[in-house]
C-alpha cells in the first residue's frame, strides 16, 4: 500500500477500511490535495478547507451513499467530491466538460441533492427523511450540513420549524465558522457567538426549543471527537442538531487570516499561499465597482439613498458605501425575500433604495418583487449583478432568466446597459426619481472602458426611459442588441467585409420598448436579428417578436441568446461560443448575409 493514503481511497468504502488513527494523515493529504489543485485551477478554497475533518468523519461513520448526505450551497464539498470517486478528475472542476463545482445528482450517487443556492439542505433532507419513513426504512440516516450564514435564511428556519414536529430521522450539522462569503451578520450570529463563548444559558437553547436533540458545540477539527459524536447521534431517532465549530481556510494560514479573499482566491502559490497578482493597470473596471463607486458618489449628494444587499457586500461592491455610510448601507444576510420587502418598506417612506442582488438570487425573492414592489408600484431600484453567463459556477449561478421573469411584471422597467457609462447614467437617472420600479442588470467581470473612473465617474447624464440608440446605420440587416453583449456585435461587424450592410441598435430598455424606433426598423428592414445574454424563451427577442406580431410586420426575425437548456460550467468565452453569441459566431453569421 502506498504511503499516501488518499491515493488509495476511491470511495468511502475504502476510507472505512482504515484505522481511525490513520484519519489524521488522510485529513492532511486531503487538505494538501485541495490546495494543490485549486491553486492552479481556481475555485472555492476556504470553505472546503474548513470542513476536511468533518467530511472525512461523515463518510467514515455513515454508510454513504445509502445514508443521504446533503451539503448546503456546496462551496464546501470539494473534499466530499475527492473522497467519492472524483479524485482523478478533480482537476477538471468547474471547467467546460469537467465536473461541477457544486454537488450534482447526475454526477455521482454520493451527491444526494443538487445545490448551489444556500439554505436548501434542511428542507431537502427532511423531505427525504419523511419519504424514508413512509417507505418503512426507519434506519436510513439523512444528514444536512449547513453553515451559520445559510441557517439564518428564512427557508432554513422553515425547514427547522417543520422538522421539529416530525419523527424524521434527520441530523442537521451546523458548520459554524462565523462567515459565509462575507462575515455573518444578524441576531442569530450574535446568539451563536454567545453559545460558542459559553455565555448563553443552556436552558435558553433555541434549537432545543424547536424540539431538536441538540449537542455541541464541539471542535470540528478534532476528528476523533467528531467521529465519537456522530456515532452517538447515529443511534438516536428523530430530529437531531450538532453544532460544530470550524475555521474557514483551516490549514492555509493566509486563508485563515483573510477569509473573504480566500473564499475563491483565484490562482495562488500552493506552498506560500500568496495569491498571484494580476496587473490591473489600464484595464476596464469591474461592473460591480462601477455600481459601488457610482452609488457611493451619488449617496454623498443625496441623503435619501440607501443600499441593501443579501450577504454580498464585497461581491456587489456595496462595501464602498458600507464603509463610508454604515447606517445607510445594509447587509441583511442570506435573505433575498427580506431584502426585497425591506426595500419596499423603505420606499414607502420616500427613501431611494438600491437593492443589489445577484440575478440568479433574485429568483428567490420573486413573489416579493411582484407582490410587495411592482403591485404597489414602489420605485425600488434593483441592481442585478452577475446577469447573463457567469462562467465556471455553472447552471446554478448563470443569471440568464431575469429578462424573461421580469419583463412579464406590470410596472417594471427593465434595463441592461451596454457599457460602464450607461450603467452609471442609469443609476444617476434612477435616483432622480422614477414613477416605477426598475431592474438594472449587468454582468460579472470587466467592462470595456479603460480608466473609466478618472474619465467618467461623476460626469452624469440623464437617460430617457424607454429610448433606444442607433449605434451604426446599415442598409440591409438590423441587429438589435440588449446589454453588454452588444459589444460583441460591434466587434463582429468590424471584422466582416461588408460592414455597411449591418445596422446596429442598442435596445438597453427591454421594458418599455422603444416602439417608435421599432416601427422605423421594421419598415426599413426585412431581416432583423436580436441578441441577448438571456434565455431566448420569453426574453428580449420574444418582446420583439410580440411587437412584430401585434403590428402585423412580416420581416424575418432571428433570435439569438441562451438556448432552452441549462448551461453548465465553463469560461464565459467558451459558453458564449456554445450559445453562438461570441464574436466569431456573429462574424460568421453576419458574413452569410
């Protein structure tokens, strides 16, 4: 047998053949393996390092996959993947054609439930446990591992509330490290801190009050203590709750010291932990920074401006405003529904609220957008970061549905800027006062204007709501683009032999549409192409087709965008190519006319 134990573990059955004393070596090897691969291939680092011992213990004690193990969100599941048959292809993690960065049922029998958004694990595990009871399988174990940031979400409380009145064989493990992507916030975080510090009387235990058999807190890095407690809980029926204390980034000093940066640090030196710094000189800004710096600048002059984010102050760059105006920039934790309705409540009192939520996460607050904002026509400003294809995080994180799910809501304005100047100007326009709510969507990553901050920040221009822009005149074909994907159109037109035949229009407003411009376009062109980085079913292109049908226009309309399927992981460039909305695909298409 090799001196390296991990190289001989192809599944949890192999792990269980080891003596318990050998698990310390497995933990070190697993931690080193994760660091070695992620340092080169990138990915979510800190969360997986923090649960190495817990991961080993769970697969050592429980009979996975017969016992069902669910990782909330999935940021922390790298060790799980490596121990469950994916060690040899772990280097393909988050890459096109490779394994997913999150647990995925179609990928492995050990992935009991697909995850990517937080706070779903307790409900899913409870559903499985109740189903097992109904089938007469009362010995099967159902384990949900959830972080202290995720458990503060409303959905997690709903699951706990239900589980406490069942006899389901459910074990909820709280991985308490006091941080999600950013530090955890809220009264529950304060409660858990008091528990860890021994300041909360045991008779005041809120988990026990929900009818759970509570144990802990225990050291999640003491693998023998964790094994012992899991074996004890294995024999207890009904809902159980184990409170485990861990350190995010455990085993890599830099990741322990800077847990926000090392959540997903990019490439770094596996030996020293030092992140490989990429030169940002003369690069365009990140769209999130355009938002953050613009809102901060506007807030300096307008005291009514409020910023809200559900647990993404760093990722959204609302952190700039939080540092400058801590009372006017609020992190509500992983609580999208609450964020939306909180914004609505503030809007009723005359506040100008920028509610920044990633596109894929606003899906979790959809009823609130309709019922609490749009129905009451409250001018909340939704800023949807990470719209469109986001790359390596894959299907759970692509923000490709927002144009379709927002366009159908009455009173909603929907806008996607083509570049940084358009983004800052719509933010400026929105805070001047609108009669309706607005959703402003923009992508992950960088824009197109070098030195935007010195050239343009603070130099605002009011945007006319519902107005399109003719970027380029043309004689034969009209291309109508929405959002930053329009930059691909510009580049593609410049590459073809007959650029004068292609007209290009920026339809940043999906709602309301510029109908005057559309009447002119349909009167002039018999061939029209629409392009968006959202789904083709119900999005911008669908809006153009609806307009053509309503007005009896017969021009041929080709709709380009995200096809009617879930797009997996890969770089944004690779995924755009797959969807045929990259520059090369557009160049070929335009050249064919």
